[in-house]
C-alpha cells in the first residue's frame, strides 16, 4: 500500500473518533496500549536523530530512538523507531504529527505493536550503544542540588570497552560449540554383515542332464529331417507347376497354328470355287 494512503486512512480514523466522541478504551489506539514505540517514515534523509527528537519531544519525554542507516555508507534511509517514556505520548504523536510536512515531505507516524531494538554489533560505536541501552531522556535526581545532577551526567558518560572483552566473547562461543559437539551422541554402528549359506551341489542333477542331452539331440535331429523333407516337397511342387505351365503354353501355340492352317485352306477353296463359277 502507498504510504500516503496509510497517512490518509489514519487521519480519517482519528476524525471519525473525534466526531463520534468515542471513549479511549474503545479507540483503535487501545490496541497498542502495551507498546510505547512509534514508527516515523518518509522524512528527509538529511535529518539526524537530534532533529527527530526536537520535533517529537513536544508530546513527551523520548527514551530511545533507532534511526535506520545503511551499513556501508552510514546514510539515513528515511525512517526510524522512537520510544516515549509514557505510552500516552504515542497517541498524541500519532494524532497530531501524522501527515505533517517536514522540508516539503509528508511524514507518516504510526503505532508499533511488537518492536525489538536491534542487537549490539561489534562495528557499532559506543554512543549509539549507550542510547539504545539507556535512552536519551534526562534522569531524575533525588537531591535538588545541581552538583548531584552533574555527578549523574558524569556517571552516564559512555565508557569504551577494551578489545579483550571481544576476544573473551569469541572464546566463550567457541567453547560452547565444542561442548555441544562433545555432548552430541556418537553415530550408530553400521549393521552387521549378512552371511548367505552356499548350498551343496547334488550329483543327481548331473545325471539327469546327461540323460536329457541325447534325447534333446534326437528330437532336434527329427526336427531337422522334417524341415528338409518340407523343403524338398516345396521344390518338387514348384517344378511340377512350371512343367504344367510350359505344357499349357505349347498346347495354345499348337491350336493357334492349326487354326491358321485351316483358315488358309478354306480361303483357297473359296477362291477355286469362284474361278469355276466364272
């Protein structure tokens, strides 16, 4: 969904509740009564944490802020998460600051239900660590004197951690991994090899095969002789057919010659008869 449409929807909800006079317990803000975090997005990239705190601190004391930046360049991505000391300050911020313009850009302010601050990495500086752990709100001093306030501010100053602590953490992680590997159960043993008993050869099979071999040879010989006889019969039948065809051809030729001779004799007789008549 477009962020501007979300801004419009939140403003419409607030206007309806104000027009109908809905109680705080029945309001949509009551769903986020257990969270003091607020999402702020769409502001210019030039703004820093201090600029955002200056704008949003008018509705309550700010305890923590997380401005999301790029890891390589460190530039702002244009959104952050902000935590108030009092949860009721989130309602005021959402109702009054959602949809306002900062340097020509419309920002969106909305509740955050379950927000977890990012874990401290090794590359992060000590100032941001201190802000994420203790926040940026002023601490109330028990003694009214200004000296006690100065002592508290001095005590809150960030302390640089030595490199030894990082090395110790790495060693502890390695020790935990080695312990887990040792505690892990050993792999199950491979299944035992299965032995198959070899059956003894029976001499009766050899005798049976020897008896059966000559019978099979005789049967094969009979089959070969039958096949030869069939081939001979086929050849004889083919020869008989050829002879019959030749005889038929000869008979046809002889009949044709006889007819020609008879026709010639008849024609001669007719000619002789015609001559005698003349």
